[in-house]
């Protein structure tokens, strides 16, 4: 049996004039006879190849390719099923239901809502309707409790009420009692974050089995990641991390990556994402840390399987896993056919390291990579805290130059971020600025280098810009004449977010040199 749910709280939600409370129903998992289809395997003791589910004694996590949305199926070691989100509103759950039916999933024991956005609950109503009328039902629904005034969310709550499904308001400290596995709820906290903003209050799950674990953060952004890294300091590591918010640069920040230290990252978004997901800043962070990435947009559905000691990653398509080569692969349409074939195998017990792109095995400690976690940017940095900022290096560490000591760029640091200009920010743009410092002993030629923020506002240093050893320069947002160590963005509106942002510095070739995250 799974762990008992700790202090469950009944969910509430209000959409337009609809108020839904929890209704009668029962938790409870599938019996052995109700388990999803499985098959024997000789593949290193893990789940079989092609389209079958994991065999008994393994945990499988299926990142279903639903386009610009998210849906994750977790099949536990004793056959129970957890469905985390159901994709976007524009396909009525079709991709998710097709995938579940193809794998003979006849019951969803735990339907988890990360948050109320339509690209996460888009198929909820249809999934509930199908399993309650044509299959073996929904055990219970778990929701963070913040409503959305949308028809999609209203339809979901109507389906819960119509079929009398138990609905729990779920927050940090709760557990979902999946038999044979640990499913902990890490966020949102009681009282919520960021004025109840939905993304920031995504229901974050950590699924563990043996030495393996998977972290599902939904669309958690800066405030939620700060909460997670502070609340679970030293205990947030996971074998696999689902990139937050579909690979948006508002998520999967340096501090989060350092805390989680994932072996593998998965991004769920469309190949032709209208938002440009996954953002290149996120890809650069992962490349700097040597973390392989699987993107549903080019790999199709991605499945992570583990017996608690070893792991296998399977995908529908073979595509690069080097973050910087990811976009060289052709796109895959949602719901595309194709067998799930093994792409990587690696140990997750004591003494194992992150699998490099295309590798099948490595050696180091799961969740505690020792080869890249202390590097920053392309060459490292010596970033320091400064007034009006909580700036830290790309990995929140005291990074150094590259191993051969030859990197001049590696001595560049952000000395200060002054994001909150005095008085009316729009009228005082030159009091918003970033200070760069050369902490090395050789001059740095910044000609053609760029400075950008998370929203991809971009400044290019003019030809002839040099920074001598020990010198600083100040890049001001407003207009003015360059000189005396001051440079001007000539922007018409504030660039740096007062509530927190990230400073990216790239050299003239576009390589990431420095990434510094600051808090408001």
C-alpha cells in the first residue's frame, strides 16, 4: 500500500457562478487484475521496448507529446496510475486519451492538476468523462485550489461534480499514496505565493522509487523556484527534471538547476511553439552543465523507466540531446505514431554521473553531479552580491576560470544590478543599470558582446569597448553619451525587472559567458 495521504484538504474552486466542493468517492488503487498492460522484458531488467508499459517492479514516467501543453503519465511499480495534467484545450484530450487507450490503461488512480491553465487542464473533462463512463474510473483528483475563469476549467469542475469524483485541495506537505512509490507534494505552500498567481502556485510533485526520482514542477517560475530551493535546501535533487513552464526562460533558473542537479531534463512543448519554447537561455544553461535534454517537439513522447537502480530513456524519434543541437532536428507532430525505442541507459544508484548526450552509461553519484555543477556560463565567473541585488553566478557558486586558466572572459563579473530606479522609473531610466567588472589581470575586449534579460531585451557593446583589469563599466538603461565608464542602452522603457531577473552576457560569437540571477 502507498503512504496515507497526510492531512488531505478538500478542494474548492469558483469559476463564474460555479462553486464545486469535494464530493463522495474513494481513493484506492487498482488491484493486480486492474493493472495496465505489461510485458516481460530482457532489457536490463527494465520495461520493454516499443509501446508496452513498464513491467511490475518498475516505475515509468511518460511525457506524452501533446503539442503546446503538458501531460505526464506515471505508472507505479504495482500498477497504479497517476496522470499529471491532460494537455491543451484545443484537442479535447484526444492525444492523451489515445495514448492511454493504446497502452490499455483502464483506470486513473490519481488525476493531478498542476494548475488551472488551459494548456494543462485542456483534456480533464474528457478524461474524467471517458474513465467514469467507459473504463474503470478516476480514483481522486488533486488540485492546488486556485481557479481560472475559463470554460475549460469550468468544464473540468462540472465533470468532477457530475461523476461524483473526490476532489482534494492539495498543498506542500501532502503525499499521494501511490503503491510502491513515494509521491510527495512540494508546493504550493499554505497561503500560496506571489499573490496567488497560477503559474507560481503549480502543484509540484517529486516522484521517487529506489534511488531514482522525477521532479514535476508544472509552470513554476521565479517565486516558486525560490521557495523550493529555500524550503528544501539540500534535498531537492532529482534524477530527471521536467523543465518548468515548457522550457520558458522564466523557469529552470540557475539556482533551481543547482539544487536539483538533474541527470536528464525533459521539455514538453510544440516544435513550432508560438512562445519560442524551449528558450535558448534555458538550453544554454543546460549545455553549460552538460545535461542532456529530451524535447517532445523533436523526440516525440519521452518515457523514463527505472527499477530504482538503473534507468532507461525511450523516445519515438532519434534526435540530438545536446541542448545546443536540439533545434537541428525536424519537428514531430503531436500524437505521431512510432515505437518508443531506447536512447540511453544509465545507473542511478551510488556512484553514477549524468549521461552525456547519446551515451548509454556513465559513472558518478545520482543527483549530485561532480563534473559540471560548479561551472558558470561558458567559462565560469566570479560574480558577487551587490547593493540592490541578490546576484549570484549562473550556478549560484563562486566559479572560476576555465581549467587551463586561459579564459579572459571567465574573469568578467556582474558587480551590481540596480533594477529599482528612484522615483518614476520611466522618467529616470538612467538610474536603472548593471555594473560589469573585470576581476582578472588582462583586458577584456567587449566589442560586439551582448547583454540581455529574461525577456530577451538586448544591448550590443560598440566596437572598441574594452575593460581593463580591475575596471568597471556601467550599462544604463536610458539615453546618453557613452564615456567615463558609462554606456547607454537607449531604451524607452525599463529593462530590468524589479522583482528579479537574470543578466545574460554573450561574446561576439553568441556563446554564453555569464549568467547572473538576482532577486527583487
